[in-house]
């Protein structure tokens, strides 16, 4: 059990240690407690080592002594003789200075006193409190080994220990007692001198002891519940990582996570000793378990981390191409200057490397000296300050296809280096340091939204930092179908027949009412293509919505259902002349989105007022097939054709009354719609006849656990600001999926299960014929076994349908309870683009629709 500096700094923390160690004894375990120095003491000792004046060194030693006396007083303990002796030894070292031992050996001896003092004090407190505790000198157990290329500094201040299991040590300790307290951070080398284990040395000491003793487990007790998917100080929504293998944990630790030192994991691999990271103040939290590799999980990004203070050294020379020994000469310079290289990128005439400040003593003089020597063999460019952003997860290459929206963010930045690790565990981007703080939370959200960070897997991902330590999760109403009464109704509906779509009208109305709070919006249109069920159309008409249709069939469906005074928009794409003729015969406002209709059918629109959909040159959304802007999309008039369109319109007496842009779906950034409005307004000023600006829809609907919701209050603020700048234009929107997705579910029944290699398949009685979004868009829908809701989800399944296509997969790698034939399976968020996109493929029959009005 290892406890860090803050965990040993006060009496209440020591009482926690007493309680935890006692509980481990109650389990029947023998316990080794490893402690750091009291918080702040190691820094004080380092500062003391830097003092050339003896008087100031003695003053620093007295202050350290006083700090321990104060804690002793809080513990109501008499001064233990052993503690008194160690404090006197520290004072003597301060008086003597480094002359006798040598500078580095003296520094090691001085800095070792932090742990020697805290462990001595701890032994007295634990024993006095009723837990008989033996003080153990770590230097008698941990033997430092000499490594090739070590200089005197690293040998004494950043040593390594041989930690192969030692049965003799186990037997020796067993003969002495049941509970021991020892020091982190220190060991002894072959000449008998005290050495330090470097940064994070106490974590490493605990692992060394765990390996030497082949312990049941190593517990790292700290001030957080474990390792998280991102730095929770920057990303409050970061999720607790409940399980990691050694390699993943080491990558996360070495690429920026501060909770665990990467060195502490390698000693545990060979003896396969698990390591737990736990919160001293909240021991009831599960924490993070790190152990041998576990394969029964889907590939997932486990964390995104960042390291600041990175320096890049770019070396370029035409003469390096196929030049034997060039790289050897270059890297010899790094060795000579004592600088270790982290990331490497190479081309025919360039090699760029990064220097990580956590492993190097970097200062401008050291880098300048290196650059001067390198300049003798190549052109050198030093780029700083930079930051390395790293995605960590086993099987990174297999996830690249899910990362398109994440990778697109780096297209907006200066990326100096990209590195994909040879062990397939990480992908790193080196960017300018000043973008990291804002970028990291955004990338974390994108990873969840893309399904790359699999927060739906409850076996891997725990609660968010916000829910554990903050004010709690942002209040999100539970899905309507989880309510006990609704679940019972749905099971009854499924008993009659499956597959079936079920729509909950109160959810539709609730979503509609939330959008009506957007005070800057003058007219809201429902995008009918999302769901054409008459009950939904009627409900939204009652809520005051207008309707946006994309085909004559949709115009007919709406006209047959809603009152005649309700406004309509007709926004077809690549429509035929006859489609426009039918649209013009209705009350709908017609939207054109290409030059062809006014070039070739101008007379058809003579004297009409129309809306014009323009392409603003970019597309957004969770998948390329839902991005509706940019040259790769078929929608909208390119802005460079606007003047030509207006000339044709003028020639036929056509008035352009509105401008429209819709860039994609699944957008969660409120600023997006403000930017669209601003761009449309700028174009409208050129045209002169515009009365309204239609900023489209695409309002995102979060699917994955922990995915950020669209902040409607922030959206309202953005829209009010842009509307204030252009108050003479009406503001229209046309949401679809946002209104109806959460209202609908698809019910199916389990038909059978199948094991195949390492995969388990769960078959249901419908598939892509009823719900094509997963196959078409890689869309993620929550899947629940409604018959076993609340049971432990301990199986990992590929949920598939009966359609004769390999793409007939409703959900990959879903953690669900063990199913039985006939269980009712629910696919959530199926109210949008479900039934309307279904097909008779394989002649599986039509999927019925059921409407619930309460």
C-alpha cells in the first residue's frame, strides 16, 4: 500500500491509513505500507541542497524539523528516539555540506530524509494506535543496479532496481511481523550509498516491493479515484478508467497522466501482480485496476492526454538520404548532451525529434549547445513551446476509421509532428502549446461522439470526474422507456408482435417546447423526412411548428394532416421539373439549390418569390454521409455561382426572398449556427431582396454515455447576438432528428446466439431492413435487453439481424446481460430516420408503428 505526500501530511490522513491497513489485515493479508515524504518536504530538501550558505541550510533543516514536530503534536505522540536521531542526522548533513560525501551522494542522502522521517513517524503512530507496525529500511531490500550509459547523476539520483521475486525476503519479513512501513523513493547501490529512484519514485518503490514479494496486489493510494480518460482538471466529463492492462496504463502515464509514474508498472508485469489506484479519502470508490492484458473488450481509445513544454528539434540535410551513419552521428550529439529523445519522425531529408521536459533537464543553454553541435552536420530548427496530444488505446490502427471527426480538428492547426507508436497503443500529434487547453475538452467530446472512446462499456468506463468530485452530472432526464410503467407497456406491445416501432408523443412535445425557448428564432420548421407519422405531424402542428418537405409525397402527407394555415417549405434536391410543378401548386415556399432550374426552367418560376440554398464551402457532422456542405456534397449552390444565379433570376422576374444553408447533422457546437447566420447575412447584404435567413437544422442528439448535450441556452445567446447585428432578417430553423429521435424505440426479439472464434453474436428478428442508420452512417444506438433491464451486463455481443448482408449489424461490442430466446431487445433513439428509411429487402415484412400519447 503506497501513500503519497498529501496522504501522510495530516493526522486525519494518517487515521485513514490506519483504517485502511487494518482492513487489509482483517482480510488476512500481510501488509507493507510505502510512504512518501510529507507534502512539500522533498521540495524543501531540494532547495536546501541548492544552498551554498551553511546557515541557510541549517535554517531549512530546522524548518523541516518543526514541520514534523507539529504533526507529532497533532498525533499527541512523544518524540520517538528514532525520529529524533534522523532529525539530528539531517541537521548534521546541513552543517557538513557536500564536502565529505561528494555533491551527488550528499544530495541523495539529504533528500532521502523526507521518506525516512515520514515512515519513522508513521511507525510510531500506527503502533501506538493498536496496529503493531515494524519499521523497515527500504535500502535493505531494494538494490540499485548499474545500467549501461549511466552517468554519476542518474546512478545516484535516478536509479533502477532489480525486482525479480525473492522468496527469501518474503520469509524474512514473515518472521518479523505482519505489518511493515517503509520508504518510497530510496534504495542502495553496490557501494552502500543511498540512491534515489527519481521522479515518481514512491510509486516505483511500491511496485518493486510488490514484485519482490510477489504480492497479492499493489495499491497506490492518492487523492483521486484512479486514472481517467483525460486530465479531469481540464475535462470535468472525463470518465474513470476501471480496467487497464499494464501497457495501456504505462502509455497513459508516460504521455501526460500525473496520477501514476510509468516506471512503476514494468516491475509488475513478469510476476503479474495487479496494481490498484485508489482514493485515500474515498476508499469506497472502485478505482482503477491495472493488470495482465484482458481481451474481452472492444477496441477503444482509453484516454487522451497532453504534455506541455515539448521542444522539437528538426534536422534537415540533403546529404542524409541513404547516407550510412548519418543518424548515428546525429543521435551521438543527443547522447553527448545528456538529452533523451521521445518522438521521432523521419523523411528522406529530414528527421524531427521531440525532447520531453519530464525526462530531460531542459534549459535554453542545453538546447542551444545541442543545436550548435548539430549545425555542423545539418540544418537545425528548434520549435518551442509545443505540446504533445496523445490518444491511447490498444488496437489504435483498427480504430482509425472512427476518428475522422477527431482528425479533422487537427486540420485547422499547425501540426509539427505525427507519431503512431510501433506497439499500436498510441497516436500522437505535436502542436503549438497555446491551443491545448481549449482543444483537449473538445477532442474528448468528439472521441465519445464518434464511438472511439467506448463510454457505453460499463466494464471499462466508470463515472465521470464531475459526478464523483464535482457538483454531480448535469441533470439529464432518464429515457422515457426506462420508467417501470413504460417498460411494462413496451413488453406488452412486444408480446403482441415484433418488430415494432413505438413513439412517445410527450417526448416529442417536450423537445418542441425546449426549442420554442429560442427567442431569436422567428419560425421553426419540422424536417418531415425524419419521421412522417401523422400523429407526430399533428403534435408538432399543435406546438406551432411549420413544416419542411423535400418531396411531393411529403407535401401530400403534411397537407393531409396539418391545418391549411400552417406554413410549408419545399426544399428538394436534384428534383425533376415535375416535382417543382407540384410544389408550386401548393402554398409552400420553394427553395432552389442549383443553377440548372433557373437556367433551363426559368419561366416555371416567373414572378415567384423563392429561397436559395447556398453551399458555404464546408460540411459538419458525425459521419461523411450526413455532411451536407463542401465540394464533396451534392447540396447547395456554390457561392461562386451566386452572381450567375441572380442574373438568371432577374431575367425571369424571380425574387430571392430567403437564403438557406444546412451543413450537416449531429452538431453540438452552439457557435456553428451563429457562424452560418453571419455568413448568410453577409451574402444577403449583396443581394438586397432577402427577408429571411434559414440556418438549417442538424441539432445534435447525444447517444453515448457522457456525451455532451447541445446547450440550448448557449445557442439562444449566440442567436440573439447575431440577430442583433442583422435585425432586419427573420431567422428560420428546420430541426428534424432533435425533435423525434429520443421519442422512438424499435422493439425486437432475441432469436438465437452464436459463438464464433472470439466473437459472440446476438440475433434479433429485424435488422437493417427496419433500421439502416448503423449500416449506412455507422450510427450508434443504445441497445438494451428490456426483459432483463437492470441485470448485470457481463456479456459482449455483436447485435445482428436476419438480413443476408454482412453489414446487418445493429450494434457492435455491446455489453448486455446473458440473453435467452424470446427476450425483448430495445433499440433506442429510433424515432428519427428509422421507419422512413426502412425497406422490404429480403421481404421480411413491414415494421408496424405504435403511438403512445402518455
